[in-house]
């Protein structure tokens, strides 16, 4: 009867499933074990045969997990008696193989003292797949008695139990390994989240400039990847230039150092689509690279940095010691995110530089003609050209007022430029705080009155001195008081009071205005920041005052901050240390 295609397909599919079950035992090609050898020794004695085997049958061979009286560790499947034995459920017995048409030409039969008698009982996995046999072999023809057949089944059951036990042990090992990997992955993901949170803290820190942020990000990468050296490079015309680096003191590499790109691993990084990770260079093709000969770096992971869609360079981490394990997906993900952050930070620096250059140029170009316009308006309003009609005076006064506002804007822009360039001069000396605050009150009261707001100073309990530049201190107070007046309710008051501590004084400016929106507080001291930045905003201003005040306060050794409740008002404050034993100097 012909076998159909479906039957052949089912047979092939069943054999594939059997082979998968065999491999899942993880027992093939493992060393001998006493628990199996004990069974085959007992079989040779119990049945008085030359050979006893525990065999496993894969695609091309039968491999012996245990053997007694047989020197080979495996034989070809085509020559295998066991391949026939696993086709059925019961004992497969050949009384005289030389008389059996299936085996009479088999090399194992025709050899000197070749096989005559064979009896094998299939060994079945827990899933019911017959993967091998316990078999007994002799060079003389014979036949098993009923008691012997039962004994062979019993020994086969013992071997089968050990096979199933191996399967359970293998499965348990796989489960344990999966749990270990899961725990390791969870730990790496937790560390990745923590690292990204730290990177966010670095990027939002107001105390770090870009160079310091890059240094901090490299130190973070070294900790996360557990490597010694972190480098941000610029690549131009085949030259590798170190932009920022963190490394042990005995590593001779520094910012500004240049190398031929071809002598660095970054050359390979760019050739591998901008990402390269090697955990053990000595055991890889990387050992043939010039960088390995020169620097001996065993572990390396690097990623290209894009700036405005163009290649800028690379960020890489390396170590003279190889890593015990390859880099994980979380490692490459961290590096990709870090490279994007670095690219964005460098791009912001370029944009800021262009913006500062533009602002500086415009400010300087505006100041000269604006000074002439303001001077001319003052002369006309002062009567230099004769009497003015009421309407003309009103319009010229409005023009002068707007000119003064524009002058203040330009001064703010120039102050920001000088602060960024470190060119704003400070002459700090001990100043009496009470005199400074009284001066601030008097200078800013007229401005507050424009908004129907009164300024009030709570006197200090004792004479105190702080070490400041009087002009710059008044600039800070003017910013705080003008903001407080501008955002206060009509007919309310702004109070200046001090909290005195052992070593410092906190100068508070408290208003009863609308308070600061929650979503705006994190960026209130940033340049050009305004709670309402639309062209329809009610309150004027450039959004530079608080940024300038923060920079000036810190330059003079102080700090600035605020507390606010929406709908109830805000308190801005600056804190300066006292000067002990100071002398009176007019502000």
C-alpha cells in the first residue's frame, strides 16, 4: 500500500518533534555518569551478555550515554539496531542477526565476533517520545525467557527514570537560567532608568556649564557600563580630536589631543553603522586593529554623535580589562540615548553662541542711535525748541518712556552677554545692609506707585554688613521689587524684610499678587522665561531680570530662590553671608 504525502509529512514532523525532545534533555555528548553505568553493569551480569548500552538516537547517529563491553562512543544511525528499536513500544529482539535480512549485511554483524543477539527496550521522555534504548548485545544467538524480558523492561524503566530525571534537571537549569537572566535584565533596566534620571539631572543643573555637563555624563557612563575611560570626540578630515574625557590618572589622554582616526576604534565604529560593542577584543577580529596594538583596550563600546544631521564625532567607553559578559541591550540603548543627548547639548551650544552673537551685535548697534533719540526727546521736552502744546508733550513723553524701556532692554541684553562671557565687573566690599535696603526702597518706590503699590521695609534688628557690589546689589533688588510691584494687586503693598541667621541673612521681597503657576516654576530663572510669553500678555518685560539677578547673586557669593502660592502671592529672596567686624561704607 502506497504511503501518501500527508503520511510522509506527519512522519517527518513527528521525527522533528522527537529530536527536539531529545535535545531538550541536554544529555547528548555529556560525560559518563555512575547512575547510568550502574544499570549497564547490572545488565551484563544479569543477562550474561558481552555488551550493554544506554543509547540515544539523533539524526545521524546513535550515541552511548553508558556502555559496557563496547569501545565506541557512537555509531552511524544506518547501522544502528536501536534506530529500529525506537520504532515500537515493546522490546525489540533479534535472536540471530546473521539470519535476519535487515541486518545480515550490517558491518556490526559481519565483523569478527560480530553481533548475533540484540534486545532493546525503548526509553521514553515524559512527553512520550522514544529517544533511545537500554539494549543488551551478544556474539552468540540466543532468546530471552519471559522472566528475562520482564527484567529487561524493569532495567529499562530504571534507565528511563534517569532519562526523565535528566530532562527535569535540564528544565530546572533552564528555568533557573531564565530567572537569573530575568533578574539581571530587571536589574539592568532599573540601573538604566536610574542612569537616565541622573542624566536628566545633569542636563537641567543650573550649576554646571556644558563642559562640566559633558564631564559628568562621561563619569555617569563609566559607572553604568563599568568601564574606565569615557571620551567624546570630534572627527574632521580623518582626525580624531578629544573634546572631553574622563579616565584614571595613569591614562595619558586629555582634551584637545588629536590622533589619526584610523588608529582608533572609532574608525571601526563609523564603519559599523555608527555603533560598535566589543567585550573582549583579544578574542575577536578587533585584535588586528592598530588601536589594540597601541592602547591595548580590551573592552570598548562606542556610538556616533550626530549634530544637525551631520556626523560630529563619537562617544565611547573603554577599558584595558575585558568584560566577563558581552554588552547587553540596555548598554547599547543607554549609549544611543547618551549620544543623542550629547548631540542635542552641542547643538544648543551652537544655537546659543549664534543667538548671543546676534543679540550682542543688535544691542550695540541699537544703543548709539537710541541714545541720540532719547537725548533729543529730553531736550525737546525741556523746552530747547520752544513751548509745546499739551498733545505734543503727551506724545513726546510717551515716546521718551518707550525709549527708556528700550534702553533697559538693551542694558539687560548686554548684561547677559557680559555675564556669559565673564566680563561683568564686580567691586565687592562690606556694605551696611540697612543702608542698601533703604536705598533700594527709595529708588523703586516711584516705579511701584505706577501700579498703585506701596513698598514697605521692616527694619533690621541690628546693624549688619554683607560683602557685595552696591550697584549690582541694587540691580538685583530693582528686579525683585519691580516684579513684585508689577504682579501685585492694586492698592496692595510689597514688604521687604530680613530673616537673620547665625552666619547669613535672607533678604525677602514679599508681594500679595497672583503667585507663580506650578508649571512655570522650574524655569523661572532661565533666560527669556515668562509665565505668559504670548504677544497678548498684560505685563511687560524681557524675561531676563530674574536670570540676571540669579547670575549676579551667585557671582557675589549669594543664592536666590522663591516661595509661592497661586492666588496668594510670592516671596523672592536672596541670601548672603554676614561680614564679621566690617566697617561702615556708604552704599
